[in-house]
């Protein structure tokens, strides 16, 4: 009896061990698998850079020395005005609070059929106007300004001055008699309370005029007045 019990117990142990290796439906469980979704792949992929959009265009100021026309060839029977905003300090420093005239030049350009007179200013560029007049008068007194020729242009800058804080003249100037074919001479006509005036004497009336501006490398602003030679 004792010898028969040992094989029976061994058989029971083998059957129990086999049962522990299977699940409830008799199938061997497969190892778990992980499937990444397309959304997670897109989220972890490289970011997409949106296309660049152009910013607002920027207009750059003219480079120093660039000359440009502010009034094309025409006959200014009424005042031709060019405006500039000049911002003055509430408490101006002593000496020169306004644009200051530092030089007047003249030049003849026969190949291009015009003669030129220029006015150079230190500081901001002032506004200005030019017109044909029956005669050029001195600011304040109204006295006629002596000019060569038979026709006259009145030129005025504002705000501007041609003197320093001590009242001394600030501009270097050429002789007043020019003697070009049509531009015959020039003369000052006033420098008072921010108005700076000049007269130009011409050989005849009805000549077209052109105005222009440029800036020198040292920052000096230049206004040019061109008169046709023929």
C-alpha cells in the first residue's frame, strides 16, 4: 500500500503544474503590444515653420549728397512753396536756435542750360518759397532792393537766420553781381524774426525755375535755385 501512494502523488504534482501554465480559456496569453497613434507621432515630430510674411515697407531717407527736385521746371508766377517741419526746443539754447545760413554759392551749367544759386544751412532745413515779383522789397521797410536785370525773383526761407547770437553774419557769400546769361545778380532782402529773404535779378521775365535739395556729408543742408539760361 505504501509503495503505490508515491507514484500517485507525483502524478498529481505534474497535473497541477501543467494547469498553472494556461489561462482560463486554455490559450497562452500573448505579450502586450503598444501601437503609437498617428496623432502622437505628429505631436512628437518636428515642428512646422509657417511661411515668413513680409513686414511693412520702410522708406529710407536720401543718402547724404543725394540731390532731388522739390519744384520742377516751371514759371512761378504765384509763390512756389516747399514746406519742412522744424522742431524747435521750448527753451532754445543760446546762439542759434534756428537753421543758420552758412554759405551762398553760384554756378553756371551751360551744357545743361541752367545757372544755379545755392543756400547752405547748418541745422534742420527750413521751408522756402520763390515767386516772380514786380520788384524785391526789403523786409520791414519796404524799400526796393537794388538788383541787376529787368525781372526779379523773391526767395524767402522760414524759419531761418543768417546771424549768430551776437548779431554777426554767419554766411560766406559770392559777389552780388553774377553776370550769367540770365541769372544776373542776387542780394539779401531781410533777416528778421525767423524770416530770411533774398532777391534774384534776371535778364528777362518768364524764365522757368527749378528748386532742389541735397545734404552734404557734414550734414549741411543745401537748397538750390536753378534758372534757365535760354
